[in-house]
């Protein structure tokens, strides 16, 4: 894998298939550096996914689909048999267990392997096209909903983690809704949680909002519920990595506290996801596998030790927000009110 620091790129070019390999922005070095990764092997892709160089549920789905095409190319180069290829495809699917999009798109793309490399690449790039289209539809639908539910604005939106182009392609999910409100002149500003442990709100969301020239204020994760209690936000808008069939939502750690605060404050708590993130096979949040990540992501901040040597950390990457705390789930096709009714991907 080659990583070119300072290579020219834009927010519209986060993840792509070029000349038989994957090109991606390395999200671990933003905003200090802009580095483009050129990924040519499955090992390199799995590494990029697990260390969060590529992240965000919809983007992981696209990366998984492109990864199948990458595996097929590598199999041809290195003479893999069918069993080795299947094992490498499974490695990609299992690289991040909470985000359902990754496994779902890997499996869908792998289903055409027998039709040959061209068919696999066509299927994978179709997943990319769909992700971009879906993000725009989610963004517009969510903005329309918030204009009715929280007022015509200008609105102050509280968000968590990173849900923009870097995570979803296109405009994003939750951050796409924010962008759509901004385009309509209905946004006052954005309150951004830093989002521990890797500061994805501080590093990535603030960077994206700066690129879009959208006003924003960064706060610590611990301040989020209090800020909401002070009437400083009109709505909380987040994404998710998996939505269970009953409407329970798995999102980056810290989301649950925001949902509780939103309920107490009487403001909407809105989850913006593509239909592909709704998992009918998972009955409720207790069945969602919650990723636990390395301890040093908490004991260190951007590589600098922040806790005494020998300190142990319980590093949950995600939490689960119960359906009864979710005002609405916005997808590209519909509004879902999970506290009022059970949901399904086709309903």
C-alpha cells in the first residue's frame, strides 16, 4: 500500500476504484495531513478498515464491495484457489463487526464472483453509485422533516461522531441533513462532540464543516447532555452503524447519553441511515455485536500517553440507544417512528 501525503484530493473523492485498486483518503491523519492510500491487497484493506483509515457504515459497505473486486484481482495475480478467495472475502466482511453494511455489501458482491472479474467490478462500483444517490435522498428528506419538527430555523443541530462525506460518500447521513439545512438557509450552527476515543468529531466533522464553511462549535463529549439541557440545541441528529428490527440503534459510544438528554429536554433525537443499515435479522439492540477496541485508543490521545503506564481501559466503540428514545429514523425512502411501531427494511 502506498500512502501519498499531500496528494491532491477532495471531499468528493473519499473512496474509489482506480486502475484495479482502491484509492481512499486516510482518515486517521486528518486534519493534520491529507494522505491518499493506494490499496492493492486484502491485507492492506483489512488494515485500513480496522485502524479506521476507512470508516463510517455506508463507506464501509462500499469498501467491502470494492474489496471483493480487489480480492478477485489478487487471486488472479497470486493463483489463489476458490477456498483461499472465499477466506479472504470473509476476512473483509468481518473486519468491523458492528457495521452491518460491511458484511451485507461484501456478500452481495461476492455472489457474482462466478460471473468473472468484470461482473464483480461492475457490482462493486454500483454499490458506490448507490451510496452517493442514497446520501442525497436521506439529506433532503431529513432536512424537510426537521424544518417541520423543529421549526423553519435557523436551527442549531447537535451531532456526534462523523457522518459526512468521509463516512458515507455523497453528502453523508446526519451531516448530509445538516448540509441540506445549510443550503436552504435554515441552519444557525452545529454543535460537534469531540467523540472519543479517536476524536472523530473534532478531527473529521469539524474539518468537513470547515470545508463547507458551515459555522460550528466543538464541545467535549461530557458536556453534550448539559449543553442540550441548557436549550442550546434544537435537535440532535446522528447516524448509526446498525439499526435492529425493533428500532434500537447502535452508534458511536456517547450517543445513548445524548438521546437521554434530548428526551429530557423535549427536542427531537433523529437517526439518519440508509435502508441498508436496518438489520431485520437482528431482533433488538441486545443482539448487536458491539466492537471493543484496543486500550491504547483511550490511554493515549493521538499517540501521546494520557494515562499512567499500566492503566487498563474499557474501550467500547459503540453503544445502543433504545428505540423508545428515538424520535424518528430517516432513510432515503421513509420516516420511521420506532417508538410507535416496529420497523422492517421493507415496511
